[in-house]
């Protein structure tokens, strides 16, 4: 369980003091400063990293996989998920309702693991 003293220490700390960017910066903080390590060994963390790649493609490339610097990894991930697809001819990522529900559940399990970490 995260202790209030850990939360207070985080509030005093500047984000620029933590290495990395985005979710990797959060991982660095949680593992290094709070000692939350087990959650990052879960399958959910791997999925969240995939979600991050999807998010970056959606935000920075309007969902067009062929414009992404992670094109190969994104295509493989989309191909392996029945809840994701690419439209034609633009190769844009299409998220199904089922994918969104699955992602919420995965993130929820991961966050619970962090909160319950000892």
C-alpha cells in the first residue's frame, strides 16, 4: 500500500527530477522512488505500453499507421487483436467498443496493483 509520506515526498519533488517521458517517466518514479516494482512485471504493463503506441499514432498521425515510426509494431499488434482493425485505403486504426472496454479493464487492474503494492 502506498503510504501518505510517499505521496507527500512526491508532491515536493519536481517532475523534471524524474528521468524519462510519459508513462516511462511514471514507471521510473514509481519503481525508483516508491518501490512499486511488481506491477511492472504484469501482462497489463505490456498492454499499456501497446496502448501508448496506439495513442501516439492516434494523436500524432491521426491514426494513420503508415505515418508512424512504429508502423511494424503497430501493424503486428492490430493484426493480433480482434478488437482492433485498420480501415482501407488510409490504414487508419479503428478501435472497437470492445477494445475500449478491455483497455479500461487492463488499466484498472494495473492501477489496483500499484495502489495495493506493499
